[in-house]
C-alpha cells in the first residue's frame, strides 16, 4: 500500500511535467508607452491597438503562418493575454481594424495614422511588464490656405508653373518658334526643380 501511495504522486508529477496541454497557461503582458525617458508621463491613446504577432515558416513554401493576440490600449496600458510560449513581434496600430477569426491577426486596417513594429523577436514565456518610450513630437498642424491645399510650397509650385506656361506662350508667339518655346519651358522647369518648388 505504501508503494502505491508513493507511485501515484510521482505519476501525477510526470504527467504534469510532460503534458503540453496541462503546461499551456496564459501569459499576461502589460504594455505601456511613456512620453519621457524616466517613465513618469504616460502616453494615453484610447484608439491604439497593441498586438503580438508570431510568424511560423511553412516548410517548403515561401509564406508564413501568422498567429496574433491583441488588446486595446485602455487606461494607458494594453493587457494582452498570450496562451503560448513563443517568440513574437510587438506591433501597434489604430484605425478601423478588422480581425481575422482564424489567426487573430488584422485582415484590414483602414484610416490608420500609425502602424509600427515596436520590437521584434520577444520571447514570451511568462507574465511581463513591457515599457517603451514613444516620441510624438510634431512640428505643428498643417494650415489650410485655399483649394484644400496643405502647404504654401504647393501653392507656390502651382503659381510658378502657371507663370512659366504664360512666359512660354508669350516667347512662342513673339519668336514664332516652337523650339525656342520648348527650350524656355525646359530651362524654366529645370530652375523650378533646382529651387525645389
């Protein structure tokens, strides 16, 4: 009877040790983005979606099998549940995301402003907290002038091209030569491109 009592716990231990289904546990990874290097100012964006993506190479083919696990970036943190131990790429995006039901990866993302790989080949083998510095420095919002253009350079380029065409037509009319007008046009176009407008 004593032998049976000691064999049963040993058998259960070896079953737990070598059974992959029993050992598969969810890993919770908390991802946070910070605006400063000492991680005191959180970056908060309720529209951001953070996901882990695993690529497994298909033997003998030129494509990959993808597996993804995602979470929204709510309360300045994305808590992602990953039910496997593996290497993953950490990616974030925003916009209108449609998720593939078979692999959990984005099938389409529309109207996004950012889509970036944060880090590649992260070994996920347990619960983790990952902190990253994000730089959102901008030079300022573009100003609308007229004709729905976004910059003064675009307007200047259009005006310069119109002036160049008027000069070419006048030179062609005065000289009665299409070749001279073409040379003036090419020279003016070259000067416009050298100036950068």
